C-alpha cells in the first residue's frame, strides 16, 4: 500500500511513516559454483527466476516464454507448483536449458544470472527485485507494485504487461539475450519504499 492509497482511505498524513526497505548486496562468490553445478559455461547468457513456485509468482509464464530464447534459465524456489512446472519443462524438451532447484538461496544465486525475470501476477515491494538491483542485475518484471521504483524501462530492465499472454515476455527475453547493447545494471534502491506505510 502506497502513501497515496493510504491517504485515499482517509488516513491522516501526519500519522503515516514510510518504512524504507533495505537489502545487502548479494555476494558474487557463488556465481561460478551455481553455473558449474548445472553445466552452464561461464560465458553463457543466463536468465534467473527466484521465488515461490506459486500462482502469484507465475513461474509457468517464464517456462512458456522461454521456448524461443537461446540461453539458459535457472529457477530457484519450491512450492505447490513444482510438480506442474517439472512436467511443463519435460514437455518443452528444454530440460538441458531450464534448471529448477531449491539447493541454493536467492542471494547466493542472483550473481550467477545475467538478467532476473519476475513474471509475477502481483507484488508489493519484492525483496527479490531489491536483491537483484543490489547485485546490479537488470530485471524483466510484470507491471506490478514497486516495479517503477527500481526499473527505468528500457534502461536497467523492462516493465512488461501483467498478462498470461507471454508473447511480450518472450519477445523481451529474446531481445535482451541477443542485444549487442546490453542493459545497464539495475539502480540500487537506496530509498525503496515499503509496500505498507505504518500508522
């Protein structure tokens, strides 16, 4: 919930305080270990997903969109959609390039990615987004809460329509992986606003 929304609900501005989220920059020392564990070369382009394997995070959108991208994906997480996703990965024939794991934590893996993909259906101020930004990784993210706080569209990432039609996500991933002019690193969210003001 943003300040504007809190005010629209009639909360007195004098009683609203913005709580600043803070994250430490993830250490880069696990990057090669993560890649090597999946047989991914050091110079390969890697998309990363970090999050619960749930409808909110929409990991199936990433699997569907990846079919035309010549790169690798490492998906870090667990949850109720794990079996469904494993079946979808097997059906795609891309088991050699889509890797699903819960053996590593998000902060340990983010430095191994060239670009973080967040196809979520809804978010507030995602810590995954903040950790990716703190690690200097560009982000492709659905148009959800907090996205515009960190992403300058087309500069340090892309904000795409929040839709189960993955055509724009697929197109954006292909362009990012093949571009000769890579995106700038994500800006560090020094004063990223919390999703919930305290009263």
